[in-house]
C-alpha cells in the first residue's frame, strides 16, 4: 500500500535527532542515533595550585599533605555551590596543579578524593604530570567523560558555549584552555565540532593569574598563549574579568594582566588589597604567620611595620653565638591573621559572571556561609556594588586596571594587620618553598613584577 506524503513526513519527524530523546536507528533494534544539541554550555573551573575540592572534603584523616589541609578556594566554592539539573549545561571541575585527580564514585555520581599525595614538582614549577599543559589536556578528556556520564549517548553539538574560571597558575591554565578551545576546535570532534565558529568563549573569570611555568618564572605569554588577541576579530567577543591581589610580593608570583582583553574592549580588571590566596581563597579561619628580616634589611623591616603586616611590639631580636661572640642575627615577629577578604572577591566574581552568563544559577542556601562581617565588610563591602557598576557600563570602556580603594585609606594598615596574609618566605629552606622569597626593588622595598598578557 502506498503511504501518503504526510506519513513520510511524520516518520521523518519521529526519526529526527533531537535533544529530548534519540531517534531509533533503522539498522539495529534498540540502538540509538546521536542526539543533536543546539547549544551546549560548558562551565569549567580550574582550581588554584595545591587546591583540591575533593581532598579538602576528605580531610587530613585520609592524607596529611597540603591539599588536604587547605580550606575551599573560591574556585571550589563556585563549583560546589552550583545548581544542578540545568538543561544542556556541563559543570567540570579541574583539581589544582600539584594535586592528584579525583576518582569518580558511581554511587554518589560525583568525584571523591583519590587519597594520593601532592606532587612537589607540580606545585613548585607547574610542570610534569600534574602541571599546566597536562591539566589542560586532561580537561578536554574530562569534558568528554562528563558528557558520557550526563547523556549516556553520542551527541552532536551545533554550538558550544564556554565559561571558564581559574585561580593562580590555573588562571594560566584557564587562559591556555580557552585559546586552545577556540584555535583547535577539532579537540571537540566527538561533539561534531570542527570549525572555530562553533565554539564561543563567553566568559573568562580569573583570580590573580600567576605567570610561572617550568623553570621560567617570568613571562609565559608566548609559551602558553595567555593573551586574548585572537578574540579581537570575533563578532561576539568573550567577557574577561580578573581580580588582582595588590599585596602579593613573592619572587615567582608575577602577575599577568589582561591588557589584550582591555585593549580589545572586552576586559575588566580590578585590583584589591590582599595577598594571592586572600583573593582566590584557601586560607583557614585564622592562621599564625611569622616574619624574619635580616639586620641589614632595615628598609624592609620598617616597610612591613609601616604597611601594617605586624606591629613593632611583636618583634623579637634573634641572637647567635655566646658571650663576646654573641651578635644580632635577625628580627622575628609573629601575628594572627583572620581570613575574610576572599568572601568579597567571591561576591565580586559572582556579580560579574551573573551579569555575563545568562541563566547561571547558584545554591543560595549556602550564601550565609559567605556572609562578610567586621573590618572587611566596613572597608571593602562596597567593592561588590562597584563591580556591578563597571559591568553595567560595559566591558569595552575600561582600558586600564582599576584599583579599588577601601572606604578609609587611613585604616589600610589596620585592615592588613587583621586580614591580609604575608605569603613570602624569609629563607628558601626547601624545594617546597621555591619561589616564595620576597621580591625587592633597588631600594629594598617589596614590589610585584607584572606582564601585560
């Protein structure tokens, strides 16, 4: 019997590849054709060096290495507080460089700590199995694995929209990742993507990009493609947002700015007071810090006291030798530092990303954990509204980095004393402290080296 034209049309419609169900194949019973997804959104998070969401959850009962002792970073909080079950949205978390990958737990349908120790080489140099390029290459594989877990079938994507986040050296990894994703779309060939136009970099959120890879602790822009110049020709440009730490002075923690994005009129970069991990998170509620300065470092010693990192009455004189040979070795001070600034920078990032990413949702029931109080709220609470104003004005009208000032600049030493960590070391005592020495200018004062990016 001859079938009508309408019957043919209806069959064609029933076999059409579509998102809400695969069409049954004509060749094999119960087999399925690939699903077509018009727009797939990927939110990918590269956690900071030595930070690992799963290891923090597991705690020191599993392993006493550093990544098990840390608190959650802001990258971990952004991923951890996400809202699940958002249609056609992937959430991929990449553990910090120097830490072992988590292992998938089919029972919880999530990952958990592997229990493995940290890699000193990865943390110190961003190289090796746990290093920058290795992490980025693994990220592409992890995306495929997450697609299989979520869809459990082959999918064909018309357009892939990427929102990427990173902290520290993993901000380097984030920048490297988005450049590769756009320049080498064949990395998504299993999604049916083979042209750059099918990949859209929508938002890049960065906490304090640290330029240090391998033995080179200087400018890695060329080695790792850290600038955003290739996006200048795009009709739809990404929105790039970076928060820079204004109180970071370690020798191997040079900052890589987002000048290429600012020049291209799609970048906003702000600086706020705090050390590297004050901005990106990872400190515990309170920590004890020690300061040592040599006898001939009077300028550094006075600078630390003037800026508020410790008070003169906390200083002790350390002597060596006995009797007539006894002489002053160095000055030593100790203070207690309380975290809190990371809560401001977390809220700043959320404002920027919620402005740039349509439909992204977070679990607001966890919000009380991030409540900001005390000096931090008084002096820095207005930063969140300031970022909102900058975003409203647009990403294309901010050619320079914007340092945000606390409410009363005269209170800055007190704010530092209570809440800004001093991350530099006095002596390179071991491999794990490589690169943590304070960087001093020709006058003996701390400064931070920068690269444009």
